[in-house]
C-alpha cells in the first residue's frame, strides 16, 4: 500500500509541478513577446513549413507559416511564425496583421494570436490543474511515508 501511495504521490507531484511551471514560463514568454512586438503591419503568407517533434514516443506535426512584410524602414523581412498549427489549412493567410519587434523584425506575432491568448483560459486552467495535482500529491507522499515506516 505504501509503495502505491508513493508512486501515485510522486507522479501527481511531478505532473503538478510541470503544469504550474509550464503555465508560468508560457505566460512569461507571451508577456515578453507582447512587450517587444509593438509595430503593426501587414504580412503576406508565402509558404508553410511542416515541423515534426517526437514527444514521449509520439510524433507531433505542426505547420508554421512563413510571412513576408516591410518594416517601417522599408526593409523586406521574411520570417517563420513560431506558433504552429495542427493542419496546413489552419495557418492564417494570405494576408494577416502582425506586430513585430523593431529591434529584431524576425520576431513577430500575429495579431489574431494575441487576441486568442488574451481571451484564453488555457494557461490559468493549466496552472489550476497543476496546483490541484500538487495539493493531492503531497498528502499522498506523507501517507506513503507513514505506511512505509509502519
């Protein structure tokens, strides 16, 4: 019984910590991106790149748009969106509104993605789930220690 509680408590605690930290760092990254990307312009979708990433014996495929736009200085920039989509037909285009970083024009975000993130409950929900897992995991670890000593 003690071993079962220990394993379950460790798994819940690790998952909870991962969810809380993941939500924290995602929110921090998004806030930094929004702070740096302040110049608005129009961009044209010129291509889509397929990316695959292996995660826990599963290959996840995402599609990233490559956009071309002119900076305020008239420099033509071609850059790939860091956000990926599940299907190639979901990649926004052919013309989109973006916000780019004037100090690094290759860093940009689609304005519709900014609106989506602002209205999304994903990160707060992820953080709440992580906290719930931590709250459930710690008592299980304590119970496992009690059973282990008995």
